C-alpha cells in the first residue's frame, strides 16, 4: 500500500474496514490464510491485482501489485443484537480486470440495510492468477486455479473472523457478476470450499464456461513461448509483472464467441480434474445434478440483452457483418450446419442486423441456457433454486453489467426513476436471498424453469427460459 493513499470513503450508518489482508502468496504459489490484526485502522483501500488497465475506473488509490490479497468488510453501525448473514461479493472483469476498490464492489449499500454484513474480495487475475502452469512442476507446481484458490482462502478467512464484525460464519452467501459469478459457482466443483458457504448466486454467470484442461495447457504453452521461456518455465518467477501481462494479451483470444463458445478458449475457472495440484475436481453442473450440495441455495440471473453491450461499445470487433457467419460460428462448435441454421433463424427476425442476431443468439447460448440448466439440475436433485431475468428500464438497456451497481446497493449516476426502481428491486432480491427469506422471492424452480423478473422484459421470463432449453436441447454448454 502506498504511504500517500487517501482514507477510503465511509457511508452513513455503516462501519467500514478496507484492505484487510486475508492471505499471503508468493508468485504462482497457493495462498496462505493470514491472521487478523484487530488493532490496525483499515481505513485505506488495499492494493489491487495486476491487470492491463490501471485507469481511474478502478479507484485503485493504493495502486496495483502482487500483494493484493485483501478484502473489505462493511457492517451496520448499530449492532443487530444477533449475528447477521454475510454477503461475499466476487467482482467480474473477464478474469483479467476489476477490483474490490470500485464503487460496483462497495458493499456498504447492502450493509446500510441493517440486514447483512458485506464483504468484497480481491483475487489474482490474468497472467498471475488465471493461467494454469502446474503441469510444468518445479516452482510452478501450485499454479493452477490460483484466483479460485484465493477466493477459497478469503472464504476461509471469513469463516474464521467474520464473527468479529457481527457476521454469522454459518450464513455466508457468495455471489458475483460475470467472472465473479463463474468463480462463485466454480466453488461447487472444489471440495476444498465445502462448508465455507450456505448460498451461491450468479448474475450473468452460471455453472458453466469452465475452461477445459487441454486449452489451459495450450494457452500456457503459447504464453511461455511468447516470453521465450518454454525451455525453462521456472523463469516466469523472476520476470517483471508487466511483461507477463503483455504476453498474455498477445496470446489469449479476445473474441466473445471464442471465449464463451463451446470450447471456452479463454481464461477462467479450469476443470483441472486429474491435473497436477487439481482444485476443481468436478463440473459444477454435475455437482448440482448429483445432489451432493442440495443443502446449498442457488440463485441464477441473466439480463435480456447481455451481448448488447458489445454491439453498443465494441461493434467493430463484434460485428460478423452477415448472418451466415453467425450460422458458421455455431456450426464451428460441432453443431450440424442444418441445425445451426435453424437456431440462428429464430434470432434473425424483426429487422435485426447481423450483429444483433449474433448478440441475441450468444446471449441465450452463453448465459440463458446454462442458468436454466443449472437451476433445473439443482431442483431435480432436491435443491432450492431460483431463476431471475432482468429487463431494461427507461434509459437503461439490460446489457451485460446493467445490474452491477444494484448488486451491492449502490446508485448509478444519472439513473432515471424507473431505473432506480429496478435497481432497488435487484438490491432487495439480493438481500432477501442472502438472509434466507425465501418467502419474499417468487416460487422456486421445480420441473419447469419458473423465473422471477425485474424491469420491462420483451418476453415472459419463464416461457423464454423454456424456449431456450428446447432450442438448444442436447447441445453442450460446458
């Protein structure tokens, strides 16, 4: 932490602790849970994980660095008289970006309700946290799913210490957005996380998008080759962090269809069962279907136009230019071309452009489909599962990230009254789920994908989830 970092913000009615070290870790080594020192002030933001962009949006007052394993805690100012449920938020950012210093990770808005203690976690990203290098052995033998190992270390710290902040260690909900959601649900496949959480919620992320071990190894090979250390990968330990980040940017795919398609050629939680130092022993969807975690409550949510963010903000790279290329993309995932065409034809309606057809079809394949499958699998095994669909509000489309402020109870600048109503409803859903007040939610999933809704959806949500299940029946979404 820099000596000049300003004091972190406070919120009315909330006590805040910023930048608490929850673990230590040498480069490419597993985290070691740290002891809590109650005598430190914890009034400044902690160091954030090394990443490609250190822009103002990170609000990284203490800079970036490898000593980034810290968390923030917010609790109601007035003691509740009983231990409160705990909401642990995992930020998103494609496993390359993000931090617990951002306003969209600031859980003070949840703690201000008086109903929960909230926590937000930093974890290692990109070349230092999301690459699997354990196959090289030696000094890299522990370098597998390091970011997820960090999250598990943070949850271990929470279990050991959250009572000191008024939290109940037996009532922990882990929730996240996008990459944070995949991490939260990835915990299902990691036996070392068992017993550390009571509920899991994924927003714009489901029990899916696991990186296959073969691709994780291929990406690692490209990475060490780019850096010129393929003959001695142990040299990664001594290279400067900036060169590692730059090399990963050169070799890792950036296209959303490649990163989120059937082969998941990306960074993320790796299904590394059978690999050296394995962390994720089973696919989270299989774990839900097995019933071994039926005592865990699950909430899965999608926005109606997830991929619309890239149409609006990154059209040059996202645009396929022709609908035929969208069909070819689906066929490239080993879906028969005739069926791929029928799938794409469903979305090629209403005067949509090729980019909009791609966005609508990828929204359902990448996000809607696995959420529905996960909820149904959990319900069929005797678990409690809720589905949610988020629609647009006045002046605010329902694209990827639309709910990020609301998830932690913060106010998006310049929001309309209708958007404020939508955000308040989302915040209250999070609080009701975290506190286990299921009767305040809509009916849970049974043998049909019953869904709640927020905003002005262009469809009936339960029916849409079922339509997507039918459309992609027997098509894998790993």
